[in-house]
């Protein structure tokens, strides 16, 4: 008998880069806990970004972007891409 199954979607941890030193510090601490390096390039308003040195490449987290951890690595998403792919877990 044929059965139907849904693909399990993993729950991912996410931080949004809302700007400022406190938010940048929270993100950089999370990144450094995984053994990677990161650097906040502060600026005014939307000119801020965080550079994350990955194992194989660099991620550039711009103001308003989301940083998600899944598949054992960090992924950067623009707000539009993030909200198309993920929905917040409310439980």
C-alpha cells in the first residue's frame, strides 16, 4: 500500500542583525562559539555589516539580514528570502 509522507523541516536558530554594537556583539559571540571569526564594521544606519569568516568562504551580514545555523554551518538571508523560507516556531 502506498503512503504519503511530509519532509521534515528542521528547526533552525536565527538572529536578525538589527544594527548597533549590542546586537553585533550578540551575533559575533554566537559565531565565535562555533569556532569561527567575525568582525563588526560599524557605521551609521544601514551602512553597518558583519563579516564572518567561514570554513570555506566569507559571509557578509548586512543591516536587516538574518543569520541562521543549519546543516552544521551559518547561512545569511535577506529579509525577503528569510521570510519566504521560514516561519517562526511559536511552541
